């Protein structure tokens, strides 16, 4: 597999500071030909599970050989590992803190990235992950970037909903621009959903199937159960945000 020169970026940096620009500059300094694509920089600060979901919802849209950097890194500078690996003919670079929880494809080559002595302990996106991605996108080998490792990436324990009697305790993985609440419920739960946090609803196939101002459940484009409000915000109706729990009956 040959890298195609595309590097995607997903972070919780936002767009008000220069962090994203500095990371892009570090990549282009080493690989001026790289094509940089922003997946999103709107992950809630420190929301690793939300970042894991957003990465999982987007990376398959890119061609083989793409390098994906994910940096939601509340443990930057600590003992958490910095990793880079290959899976499904794509490359992934980021902290080993659960950001790759939903990556179910078999892991190929897998390395631990060293931290250069000159790296800022608070900005590994610029000083560790960016340069690694730049070298991969330019045709560098994973084995030249770090020490081979055999451990699987860390998986977050709360990534999947849990049964509580006849109900489910679920987490909002993400609330999108339209106010749709994407959950970590298993698809098999859809047919039996009657209410969320006591708010009754029904299941539909499309947003158009809902009545005005009606709360509904459906399978969204990410392949996950989501809650939507016809031409309104389900997140506001349910008073929830990414990372918060809710009870589904």
C-alpha cells in the first residue's frame, strides 16, 4: 500500500486559536505536497469518546493510503503512549487513549512514536503526531517512525450502552449541527424504544416521517441509533450533550 498524500485532521482544538494552523505548518514543513483535510476541530474539549465516534464516522470515506491524525489528548505529556498504525489500508496517528475505540478492522503494522527532546510537553499534535503523519504521507515507513508494538489500541469501557433491567443506559456520542443526538445503543434496540429520559417517542425511517416538533428515533447515516426532532433540536428537548448519559425504555 502506498500513501496517497492525503492527511486528515480531527482535534478538539477549535478554530479560535492558532493550534490547528501550527499543526498544519509542522506537517507542510516536512511534506509541502501533503493534502490536508479537516474532518473537524469541533470535538468538545477532552471528549475522547466523541472524537472516537467522529473519526469512525468519516475515515472510510477516504481512499486507501490516507493518513488520519486524531488528537483529543487530555493526557498529553503523560505516560499515555503516542502511536501510529495501519488498518484497512489506512494509517492512523494519535494518542493511545481510546480515540481508536470504534476501529474494528484488524491492526497491521503498529508502532509507538518517540517524543523528540525538543517537543513541547503540552503540544504533541504539532511536535509528535504532525511530523509522523507528514512522513507517512510522503512515503515513509511505519517501522522507521518508532518502536514496533503488539498491543491493541486502548478501547474505552463506556463506549457501548448497558442494559439495566428492561431499559438501556446509553451515552450521547455526538450531537450534530441539527441537534440530532447520536447514541451508543445497539441497533437491535431500535424496535423496542418507547421513551428517552421519560419523553415518549416513536421510531421512523427518515426525518420526513416525523410530525412537526415530534421526537423520533431512527438509524442515521453513521449506522447508529439517533434521536431527532422534526425541524428542531432533540439535544435541547432531551437536555443532553456529548458524553452525557440517558435512559432509554
